C-alpha cells in the first residue's frame, strides 16, 4: 500500500512537472524580428469583375478547392473564391444595388457573410443561410452606408474557424462621394493597398496545421504571417504616401502594428468608415475581424518594415506576447502621388447617449454569453427597428475576447468608464474587450426587419464563436413584441 501510494505521488508529481513544462513551451513568445527574408512581392487581390443588369451590379463568386504556394511549396491544399486561395476584392458605391451569385464547389456546405455590411438578415450570410455543395445562393441588397473597408468570409455554425483558416476571405470596399472628394491615396494596388494579415502554421509536408494544444483555448496560433496569402512580402513604394487597408483576418491572434523605426502614421478610418480627422499614432492594435485604414509617408530610397509587437491586454495563449515581422516597404528614389493627408475627413456625429431607450448587458465568459451557449433555434434579443440602444459588454477575465455585431455599426461610449482613445471614436462593428474590462457601445438600428431570420452577435476569436460564444437577435417592425420568448429562429436555408 505504501509503495502504491509513493508511485501515485511520483506519477502526480511528474504529471504536474510535465504540465508545467508544456505550459511553459506553449507560452514561450514567438519572435521573428530579423528572421524574415522578405523575398516575395506582395500579392494584390484582383478586383472582382462585375456587370450591370437592369441597374443591379452583379458579382459571380465560386467557392472552390485548390493548391497554393504559401511558402512551403506549391502544393498546400487551400480553399479560395474564384481561385485557389483567398478571394477577389468586391467594390461597389453607396446607393448601388448589388447581387452576388455565390456557388459552392466545395465538398461541404458553407456560407458567405458580409462582415460590416448593413444588409437584410436573409442576405447576411450567417449560419441560417447555408449553401450546400453544388448550390448557388443569390443575395441582393442596396448599399446604404458610408465608404468603408469591409470584408467577407464563411460563417457556418461550428465550422467558421476551419473554413476561414483554409483560405476563404476577401475584402469588400464601399465608395461614396464624400470619400472620393478627399485628396487621399486611391490607386488600388499602387498607393491604396488591401492587407489581409493572417497567421498560419504547417505540417512538415506543407499542409496547413490546424491543431491546438490542451492549453490553447483561444484557438489556432501560427508561426508564419501571410499578407494577402504572401509569406515574407515586400512592397515597391512609388508614392510619397500609401494607404493601407489593414484587416486582421486571423482566427485568434491580435496584432499591434508599428513600424521598425517607430514612425508616426495616420489612422484615417476604422471598421465602419472614415474618422472625422486623421489620428497620428506610432502603433495600432487590431483584434480578429477589425479593420483600419492608415496612411504612412515614405522618404525616397528608404526601407522600413511593418511589425507587430506585444498587444496591450493580450494573452500569450492568443499570441499577444509575440514580436512578428509583417511586411517590408521599399521606396523608390523618386516618389510621386499624394504628399499629405487632409486635416479634416468626414463628419461622424456622435450618437447622443440620451437618445438610447434600451440598455442591454452581455457578459463574455468561457465560451458563452450571459451564461448561454449558442442555440440556432433560440432568439436572445429582440430589437425594434430604428431604436437607439446601449450595449454593455463585459469580459469576466477568464480569457481574451472581442465582440462583433452583425448589421449595425456602433460607437464606443467608454472603456471602464473612460473615454476611448481617438482612433476608436469612429464607426465600429468589432471591438477588443480586454480582460476584466467593460465597454459601453451605442448604436442606432436600421429598418431591415424580419420576425424569423436573426442576425448574430459574437466573439470574433473564431474558436470561441464555434464553441458557443454567440447569440442571435431579431430586428422587428415597430409595434411588434420585443419578448424573445415569442420568437424562435427560422433554421431553413435561404436560397
């Protein structure tokens, strides 16, 4: 008996030591500074072809399998849209009606969600609009929001992380007259660059490695950074200023962007559009799903690298302690283009707090919201069209989270009772929620109504979303019941 007890103690001790070693290894920060060759020119996603039929701009998209060179040989199996990996950039103007014909040539059902778009719920591309293999889904809507850098990606319940990781993601740019009148860099692919920043890791044979350790509850963390699918990218700069449309397209990892010489750059826009005025910063954090438009100035002949440094409030398990090379910019000896950024951009009137008639609270913890895991048949909130509401979002502190709301743009009222930093005072649809912090968001809902098909709100760390940190809300006509118990979600396909 004594011997068995001693053996048990030894086994438990060794297990504890092994667990400590595993945690230490998992938590070891990654540092790629100075270790990236920057030997591939940055790929620029094609602008998607479109045609106008009876006054409607029509895009054709095909979700398909393929093989790509992501730095581990030409045969990495990937998914893409109209190609082997990633997707073309869609572009349309405010006021246009658009129709997107999405055909699924994958071996399983998926969706396409228009992240940041004000769109009817049946056209949103969430988990209720599944597209079976071989089928075509054709949403159409009128663009009714300001110029902005949006994106699109799959949103199948329980499988979003896997589908995005394989390569299904692209940008959706909206133009309008107010933005077009500004003297900003706007030559797509020359001085106006989409930058889809993602991390990936690979098996020895070059296939994507989607595994996580026991201690990585936040999700997949990669050791290779891709920009528009390009490992170690460089950009040949030919203009004095360049506009970067930064998208954190990673599943899990936050980025804290800065240049290697700590130069200032101007943030001109956030998720939902331009800011009232440029905000000068030396670093900029973006959590998964967030976007920012920045303008950086270059001097003739210089080389400067965009990097990511440890994220304030980030978790080592989500990659928040890492130092990463992102891209290198190589300026020509003679530069043209726009030289300065306008002092004023567009009006962003603050939504008055007094206009809110409803306040709702959302507690993020584990993989649930308000203690409830996602249920496709349950409606969590019911909102009256046109209402102004304040949503209080709190992180319990057991992990890192962010928060995304479909359909509606919001403004950040405060973070832990204090004013948000200047670069967060524009329109947002996704926001970082640090540990043990509380944010108040104010929003005015539009007039797309549906008493059956819901929109989503969720954490955009995709593993958290897949495991249940997501809820559903309806926007209903004025005079309708706002009691969630009176509704159940429609779970059929919306083709």
